C-alpha cells in the first residue's frame, strides 16, 4: 500500500519537520509511492498547489491525493491526482533503508530473471519492466511503461510513471498491495475479491482503472 503524508497547519512548521526527517533518513522516500492526505488542512488554507509542488521538488513521488477541498485554487495541474481512489490509502510499515535496483543502461526495457524481495525497489523510468518471478509483500516495481510480472504480485506495481496513460500491469497471480497507472491507483481493499489469486491485467479507461482476468 502507499505511504501516506498528512500535512498540517502551519505548513512551514510541517515542512521543516519533514525536512528534518529526510535529513535523518535521506532514502526514506526514494522510489516510494506517496498519497498526500489533505483533509487536515483548513478550507481557507492558501497555496495548496504550492505545497504539492514543494513536495514534488523534494523528490517525493505523489501518485494521488485525498481530502482536497473544491474551494482551493491552482490545483488544475494536479487534477489527475485528485480523488483517484474511493477509499483513503493506509500507511505501510516499511524499514527506513531499502535496497534499490535501478537500471542505468539506455535500453527501453528492463528484464530481471529473479524475484523481487521484500524491501526492494525496482525503478526503471525509461520503459517496461519484466520480472521473471514474484514480487514480495513490501517490495515495489516502478516503470515508466508497463509492468509484466511472471509470478505472484504481493507488493506494489506502478506503471506509466512518466505520464503514460497507455501503460498496463500484468501479473500471473494477483495478491497486490497497490496498483497504480499514471497516477490512478487502487489499494488491496479496492480490488474485487474474485480477482485475488488469478492472472490479471490492469489498464486505464479515462480516469478509471480497469482490472480483468487473463484466464
């Protein structure tokens, strides 16, 4: 599931506390999907869009928001991330330091012929990622293109990271904590129970994520 940030007023103090946390653990947010819960901010809160920009500038990967108030101005650029889920995401308890597998070659696809263990992140922003094996709970695969998992997906799969709404997610067995495509996401609680344990693919239809079996 996604890590949740819940900003509070006054925002300068909250951002100072966030910066202190990042200083203590510089890799804490590295490659992690984050949902920003805005519900604690007052209706008269100014420049919420500026807050989101400042989080993005800190390298925080925002895949969605919760609790945005319709009176807030300047959120048009963040519209694809507003109200992407019918249910609020829940925080995930994960270790502060996590090994990351990140491709450096100029290839447009990444193939890993081994499972992704709990606590690992696979990040490839230039194209598709294929995993010949399973993705453990607490692990994540992040791709600029599509994600293909020839095993059980128990962790998180994030496709279309660079704004690719045509990206898809495929897995041999669905037990996922979170699926996300181009900022639209579903947590485990939002997935049809009939799909659990089956071969599934996910894609976007407009601003909605669709899931169907491959059987």
